[in-house]
């Protein structure tokens, strides 16, 4: 009875009327529509905020690596090697990449000290070529955040299926989304006579214009265009897109993991015919541009002339020798990119 009395009230004419506090169907539909509109308005803003945070993290990764290069230079008096060890006459075929030499400077000293850094093919961390190093990094045991862009849609770990269908070759070893700038195809010291024997090298143009040079090391004094005007590390954190729309994962390591450096046969120059410039990039195209594969053979896992590219809207990021990071627009002129990639071409340019 008490509940019944609570649910009634006295009307204006002295009659008892039932209180009706519930929503009508129309009111409920209006509220749902308003909520839907608010979500539609807020979702792009939330997504944009998340991408801004990922882009900032990517920028921080590049800054961490470029500063690590400077710390390496302060200790070793040169920029990091890529594909050779510290022995002057080293065979160094597929030896440790520049990313491996940076490990002590990005708080990865324990991994650095555990790695075999002197054996032939020690950077080719496969079951076949470097079983000891493979055991250290396999099965996602190593996952260095600084070597991957958080916006990247590419696989973070390489497995056997990804490596030319070779079985038991690599088992969940970390890849990288950043490549060393070895110069540009406009530099005076380039190589174009790779021949047709190896599909990975067919039509590739490489250079020794950058701060990373295959088979040798570079002192800061050789960077005559200025450390703030010379790129050192850039993104390769999304697909290479062909002109027919096909997308391929064509990172500079040839999916050989973050430790694979460029090949250098014993006591040979960087132009030696057997060498492959793993982990290098030689600037040839504009940022994020599509590739016409009739120019040269552009197979999956072979990308030393691939565009600097990223999943960030409108361009990609690059780190410079002095440690600063810049966002490079898709519209950046190719000649400007080439000037920024070369350390000593006499064309010192700055981004606006």
C-alpha cells in the first residue's frame, strides 16, 4: 500500500493521477542519436591524438638512435660501422649492423656483450650462419622498442616463412623500421654496375656519400656539409607500394633482422661485386613515392633504393647527425633529399 501511495499524487481537480517518469520511445531514440553523433565527432579526434602520440614516440626513437651514434663516435672516434667488425682485415660478410654497435648506448649492454661480433656472418643471425647469436635473439627474446615505429603496420618479428621460404632459417627475430642513410644516387661516388646475376642487386644504385659507408667508417670531420644538414637514419616503417598498387615489405635488412649488416669481403672495397648493402638506403626517390618496377628488380626483402617511407600522414621522419629529428614532407624535392643524404657534396641545405 505504501508503494502504491508513493506512485500517485493529487491532481489539480482533486483527482489522483499516476506519475509517469519513464522515457518515451521517441525520447530514447533522440538520446541514442545524440550519443552517436558525439562519438562520431570525438572518434577522429581520439584517433588523431593516438597517432600524434605514436609519431612523437617514433621521433623519440630516432633521437635516441642519433644521440647513440654521437656517443659511439665520442668513444670510437667514428660513426658506427655497418657490416664489419673492428678488425682491419675482417672478412665481415653479413657482420653486425650499425644497430648492433649502438646497443651499449641504448641501454642494451647485456645483449651487446653476449653477442658474437667477430665471426664471419655473425650478423646473419640464422640457424645456419650464426647459431649462437640466433639462440640469443630467437623466439621474441629481444624486443627493443627504439628499433620499431609504433605506427608501423609491418611485422615486428621475422620468421622462416618470411625468408624466401627457407625452413628453420629464422624463428621470430626482431626486425627494424629504421635504415642507415648511405648517401644518394646523385653523389659523385656511386655504383651502378651490379649486373644481373643476383636479383636483389639488379638495377640498384648505391653510394658512399652518406655517413654510413659500406666496408669502412666515417669520422665527423668528413661531414663537410654540416652535421645539422646531413641525415643519418630514416624511416622505412611501412609498405613499399608499386605503381600497380601492390604492396610489399621491402625493408633494407631483406628481412634478415635488425642485426644484419652490409656484406664486405676480406680487404675489398665497398664496390666489390659480391657485396650486398644490408641495412643501408641510398636515396633515389621522393618520400613515400610509388615504385615502377620496370626500372629495376624490386623483389620483396631487397630495398636499398626504396623511398624513405612511413605510416604517418603526409611524410616520414629522419634523424640528423647532430641529433635533431625532422619530419620530411612527401612534397620535399628529390634534389633536396639527395643533398641531405650526402655528407660532402658541397650542397649544404636546410629544411624550412
